[in-house]
């Protein structure tokens, strides 16, 4: 994730800006690289949270059969372990992570980011500069959005470790991990 953010930061000054380019989109190599790493960042976020679901499912009996996803694990999480930590994890995931996962789903299953921005410029280019500015703003925001998501990843990992450490038969001293 850090690598993806670094690439986005490095090439961001050189990406296409359809607003400044008068509603046109002739993609540069830098823009192509930027959108490729933005897609990679979206996939990395998805994979990270999916692994947290696998981790929790290993320690808690969530009665998963087949594919294990964090949202299903949280929905089927055993009642006796639904602590304040669990509530914080659910709030973090639903409030801050799910919106970016919906964007990832769209980028993987509907339109790639390249297609999204290309067709957005075609659709709004000369007719609606306001919508084009919104689209460009979304594109420009990926580095800061991913930095924010990286913080959520660290927080989520800590919350998951705390949930596991609260199991009666498994006491992990998380303070020993700080050193």
C-alpha cells in the first residue's frame, strides 16, 4: 500500500487533467501508471480486509462455508465476543472502509478506472465542466484517500488483534509487540 501511495504521489503532477485540457483526454503514460496504481491500491485495500476476515474466522466460529469475507464474519460473529472492540471494528469497517470497497468493486467488475475517467470526459467534456471538475477531483484525491485508508488498515489490524487477545484461552500481550 505504501508503495502504491508513493507511485501515485510521484506521478500525480504529470497526470492528465481534463478540466485544464479543455474537456479532452489524451492519456499520457504517467496518467496510465497513476490509474494502474490507483487500481492496485483499491485491490490492496480489499485484500487486506479480506485477510482480516480470514484471520478472525480462524479464531472465532462464524460458521463460514466456502468463501470468507469480513462483512460475513462480522455479521455472524459470536454474540459472547461482541465487545466494545468489536463495535469499534464494525464502525471503522462500515463507516470508512466499505465506501472504498464499493469503488473497488465497480473498478473490478464494471469499469476500470481508466475507462471510468475516459468515458467521464467523453460524457461531460464540453457540456458540463462542473461534473468534469468533480471527476477530476476524485482522480486527484487518490493519494490522500489511500493514506487515510492506510491508517484505517493499521487501526483495523490492531482492533482484530485485540479481539483475538480477549479470548479466554489465548492471552496475547500486545504491549510486548511494541518493542
